[in-house]
């Protein structure tokens, strides 16, 4: 019996397109994972409620709007409040280099900027989730 | 098993984790379901089925919101297909459930089929039980986009809603050939589009041609909706409730419960009996013997299966007669 890794691909905030999120969702699916996709304009509360109900191992946050410094820590904290501090939180999208340490401080496992390879994202995710086992 | 009191108290994280255990066939899952089973049987289950792209998720969303307005705790089980090539899945039903998804009073769980045919996931029956035990009094069960053969939903749902849309072309043929008989309520969604009248007429004609099931039998109607903006959804709600009213008369609910229990029981017997027989046959080497005879063409596969069954029965009959105390010990045969 091998448990299938479940990932929530989340798009909080006001981003107007979700191409990147869809590409990542597909890569996860092609790697044999189950990917819950909730669409654009989600509040942190909605993202966390979905993560709890879907009992995911990973929340992959895609964000382009520049509001990562507010939205991402809020999601991490809400996950902890709901007893799901164990969830692996990843961020992808446009995040200035200098903002990355603060996000990692807040509990993000890794920030994948533009040009990240899909194989790398999938491999990192798998290693973290399986490693926790 | 400290999940159980938390689940019975309706806590979402506990319900979510319990569903995962059941989906993954975790060793604890059987006991979990067994202990919760006495707390089930309270919920109403509405099945939503139909071809891909007709608006099942959007209609489910609209119905969920309306039941919430009536104060009912709602559960949604939304099934999407697993890729047969990678084993992965994109579960996108939440994308169309934006109204209900914002409300913690609606517990939505997306399931992948994980290789199961029939339009549902193998875990569906147990997932419904868990939601039921967690106090979700109304459960909406949305199948994968169905063609002709995906009729399993009728075995879990008190009321099955078959959704169609104009302009489907051959898909309407599929409905006519396959899932027509399982619908208690028919909905032509996207009814503002061209061709809606024709789709409604086609479905009504099929329903008229169905054999008459007697004077007081339920007569399914065809309704129109535009789920995107909510048009016609109240009428669907009324029709579903009318169907419940019908089900509650003349002992029909008891008949339904018996049929549902038989479905689950028969499914369990099939899988358990097959598993036991195969395990025994492999352990004793009988499997390899019979297999080789099938390879040599001295037995056909059906005769081989019958032989296996006979040997299994004899082995256990003999063992039980000789020394009942050792029954079940491995390698005894």
C-alpha cells in the first residue's frame, strides 16, 4: 500500500492569471500525485479550509501579485491554528530575492522563482513528504 | 482511534483524516468504519451525475448553498478520474464550487477514482458513512463525467439527479442508452443556450417510453436550470424534496435501505471471498498447479476456477471434520 501524495495548488489574492499554477498542477499529476485546484482569488481562509477538508500533504501557493509578504504568513499561521502545521508549504511565482528569507522564516519550505524546473519542484516535494513519513 | 470522538463531534480535521485512512485502505480503516457504523443512516444523499461539462459541479454548488440556507450541515463528495497512466489526478471540482467552498459549514472532499470503474471511487460508500457520522445531514455525491455504464451512484443516493445540457450531440444518446433509468430528477442545465428545448423534448420522450411502473410509482420530470446564475435551482430543490416525500411513503425507504445494504454486502462478499480463496490457493501451491493446467489447455479458465473452489471447500470441510481446533492454522492442508 503506498499512500498517494495530495497537493493543494492555491492561488490566493488578486492575480489575474493562473497559467503557472496549472503547469505545476499538471506536473504533480504526471508525477502520480492527486492535485486539488481551487482557482483564482482565494482568501487565506479559503485556502486553509480547503487544505484541511482535503487533508493534503502539501500546499503549493502560486503568487504573482506581490502580496506574498502578507498572504503567505497568514496561510502558514492559519494552518497551524487548525492543527495542520505539518503541511509542507511551498511558494512559486514572483518573489524578490530579498523577501525569501522572511518567508522561509515564517515556515515556507522553499520558494521556487521564475525558471524553476518542474522536475526540481516535484522531486523536492516528494522528498520532503516522504522524508517526514 | 482518538479520531472517533472528534469525528462524532463534527470536527473537520478529524473527518478529513478519517477519509484519508479509508481512501488509503489504512489498517485502522476497517475498525474506524465498524465503530462509526451505528452512528450512520441519518443523512440524505443526493447523487449528481451526467456527461462531462454539463455543469454538475456548478449545480452541486448551488444546491449546497440552498441546503445551507435551510441550516443543514452539508457534505460534498466530488469524484474525478485518476489518470490510468500516471496514477495522478487533477481534482478540479472545487473550482466550480466557489459559493459553497467559502462556507466552513460545507465540507467538500475531492476523491480520485483510483482505478475504480462505475463513476465513483471505491472508498465512496465509506466516505459517505464518515460524513454521515460526522453530522452532515445532507450529502451531495457528484460522480465523474459519465457515459453509459457509470450507474453506481444509484446505490448510494436516495435521489439521483441526471444532468444534461444542450448541444451535447451523441452524449444525449449515451444518457438515453445508459443512465436514463437511474434518474429520479432530470435537469437540462445551460437552458439559456440554443437547443435546450430539443434536449428537454428528447429526454421527455425517452421518459414517456419507459415502461409504466404502476399508478403510484415516481414519475421523473425534466427541469431546466442555468446553474451559473442559479435560475431554476429552487425548482430542482423542490423536486428533490418531493422525491423524498415519495420515498417516505408506503415503506419505500425501507425497500431502498434493504437494496443499499444488499449492494454493499454483496460487494464485500465478492471481494473478501475472492481474496481469501486466492490467498489460500497461493499459499498451498494449488494456484500454480491449476494455472499450469490452464496453460497446457487441459483446463479452461472457468473450469480452473471451479476446481479451485472445489478444492478450497474440500480442504476446509476435511479440516473441520478432522480437528476443528486447528482450523485456520496455516499450512494445515
